[in-house]
């Protein structure tokens, strides 16, 4: 059902002024709105409603030079600095493939988009922000000092929609799909799991068996999966920072997955957040929102792919980490050995407090 804000655009703007230190996502929650409705209230002022199709958003992004790409879910924020390039369009899935900015895009969820110019203490902050049908952020692009702004106004005029109203219809947010298992098909799951030659075959397998990722993990057993203690994630991040192993770290939502490839170095905890604060890559993770963690091994033609995957209490995937094999340096064996040292949930619960 379509839902309009109970607050007028003017009331939303007043609330923004009165809570200017609060992040947009937090203010939206406080006001009972979606984040996209906050942005829409600025149309004609700080915001311009534009086409949300990835083909057009990515074409604009490729003109901007160095920017910061941000993709998040409720528990994790993934930020990468780089240039958009090498865009591969697709009706059901699209990609951006560069060394710094590596995205998997699902166009059906790109429903609302805006170009913003917000005045801050440090000057004008320009961004492109994309939202799903519920008004939740899918992907954001923030310009930096080194960005190219000469074509900003022309791009905005080219992409602007006729509808520049300050209100926005959103649909009810859908919760993550609950874990789906079928113990009666466990033998088939294990047999077909052993036959996999590529990690991308996994989701097709569990879908064919009327299961999903987390549901399959819950019943698969060894040697395919091992349930880890939620607190093992902080242990893992510290070990990765100490050893500088190359990893692939995936964070996403329904409409976009963003990937960091390389090591992590600097950790800075703050309250419930654990933060990676490296040049070109920041990660902000709510450790208290991690409900389940699984170490997973899938066979591939290049050997086993080992991942650590974290889920929230609704069964939503927060992030995945894999070891990386690069020319001249293969971190996968060392990564696999590190994952083996992480405590299981069962062993952690058995330790007396």
C-alpha cells in the first residue's frame, strides 16, 4: 500500500534544521518516515528528483571522477573511494568493475533517485542518492574535493524528472525472508553441494530445493558449515588487521552489493560500532546486531571457497568475507587457517563466565 508522510514537507525541513547533527537515516526513523521522504522534501531547494535507472545514474557517476561510493544495510556501512567506470548493464543484474569501486546492481529495486546539494560548514556537499520503493537507501555517491563538478548542472538538467514534488509515495518495507529449510531434502542438499564447481551455483541449488541461504546453512552440517560465535567477528577483524590478508568483503541490500578487495589495517571501535578506517575504505559495523555467524566452505574448480557470513536477528545477510587469490600472492590458505581458529557458538557458550 502506498504511504505518504503525515508531516508536511515544510515540517520535515524544520525537523531537519532542528536535528542537523543527526544522520538522515536516524532522523527518518525518529520521524517515522523513510529516508527518501526526507530528501524529497528538499526538491526545488537542495534536491532534484532524477531518473533512478542504473544506466543513467552510472553514466552520470562516470563523469564525476573521484568520489565516495556508499552501500549499506541496517547493521553495516561500506564506503569506497574511487572512480566509476567499466559499467556492465543488465535487465536483472548490472555491474561496475574497477579496482576500487566494485558493485553488483539489481535494477528493479532502483525506484527513486535525487541529486543533492547541501550547504555544510565545510562548503557545498554534492551527492547522488538512490532509494528503493520503501524509500530505503540503495546506493549513494558523494563527491569529494578531487571530483569533477563542471558537468554537474548539465547532468542534473538532463536527468531531472518532470515531477519535482516535495512529497513521495512509498510502499511498506518488506522484512528479510525468514530462513527456509527442508530437512527431508538434506541428502540432496549435501550431495549437490559436493558437486558444485562455482560459488554462484549455491543460490540456484537452494532455490531449487525450496530453501534459502541461511536455512540451508542451519541444516547442512559439517564439513560444509560451522556455526561461529557472534563475538568471533571482532576477533576476525583484529586478526585480519594484524596479518594484512587480502580479502573480499561484501556488504549489500536488495538493490546493490558493494565489494572491497584487499587488506584492512586500522580498527577504531566506538560504542557498538567496530570501524575500519583505512585510506580509500571505511567500514562501520554494528557488532550488537550480529545474531548468527557461519563459516562456509563451497567447492570450486580452483579449490574450496571459504567464507564467513554474518546475519541479523531477522535472518538478513549483513556481510560476507572471502579469502582472495591474487597473482603473486594467494591469501586463501592463510584465510582458511584463520577461519579454522574462530570459536564456534557451541564452544563459546560452554566457556564458564
